[in-house]
């Protein structure tokens, strides 16, 4: 078997991989059951690799938690530190975030009201933004300077920042 694999490795890389697999299958080193088992083990070992890879799934969950006022769930969907508008200190950790939750989600904009009908805008493959109007003018979608920022991280999509684009 080693001679056959060595002979196969002399071929180009794609062909050598195919040849090695063919040799292994003939020798019953890799069975179809083994292949399935390895695939399942990889999925079980890396559950977060596929979790929340789709932003729309994340967004539906996130906005429903904000609308419901579920601070703890929103904090779990947040990456720290959370960047804040110019002149305002970042929310450094979960405790700071929970303490400042009202400032973040009901400060200049009413996020719960805005998120109910807001459409996220794709900034890049790894970033989305949601723009909201000022709390005093909730129906002024043409002037929506409050930006909630979201980013794809190793653990899935997360809320990462708040900004007032006018500042």
C-alpha cells in the first residue's frame, strides 16, 4: 500500500489526492461509514462555525430581543467593547453595557421603535448597519443619522457599535 501511495504522490496534487483516496478505499482504510462519522464529529466539535452565519437570522433574533427589552439576551449578542459616538466612552463590558442599556437603545433614537420596520444595510461581507431617526422625529426616515453597527465575528454576528453620523 505504501508503494502505491508513493507512486500516486508523484502525480500532480489533485490527481495524487484522488489516487490516495482510491487506494485507501480499495484497502478498506476509509469506509463510507468512517467518512460520515468524521463529518459528524467535525460538526459536533465546531458548533459555532455554522451558527448565525446568516445575518438575517441574527437580525430577526436581535431586533426581537431589543423590542422586548431583553437586556441580557441583547448583551449576549454583543461584542465588547461597544464603540459609541464621538465624545462618549465605549461600553467596556457586559456590566457596563447593561447599566447603559437605556442610553444605547433609547438615547438619541428609540431603537425598539426603529427596529420594528428598519431594513439593515450591507456595508461589506462582514458588516451591516441599521440607521434610525432621532427619537423626536421617529417617522423621518430621510434623516436617520443614528447608526447601529453589526459585525461577523468568530462567534457569529454581533452588535459592535453605535454612532451618530452627523457628529
